């Protein structure tokens, strides 16, 4: 089962959503996004725990491994939120 989370799931006012094969990949992508977009450098234990708890099972039609600079909906068919990486 794939894994999914959004910035809103961790309390950020952002439409970013990520769907990946593993929790580790979700956390890596969220870490890259939060650093680049929100200026959050690294995960504190509290932030890591919150992010890990927010990950949920999903079924993702992953067409590409990355959607940098593009609309993620083109790549992750089951994500209804607007998602800009």
C-alpha cells in the first residue's frame, strides 16, 4: 500500500500533497518541500513525530518519481488537492 500526506495534515497552510511507495520516501519529500518552501531546516523530534503520525495508507497511481515545478495532479491521479511541488 502506498503512503500519502499533505502539509495541512501537519498544520501548515499549504496545499502540498505527497504520495509515495514508502513512509521514508514521503518523509524525504516532505522534508525537501518544507525546507524549500517553508524554510524549515531539518525535522525536530516533535515535527518528525507529527509528520510520521500524519502519513496514511493510500493507493497512488504514481506516473513519475518527481513532479518538481509541475502540478502533482498530473502524476498522482488519486490526489484531489491542488499540489504544487
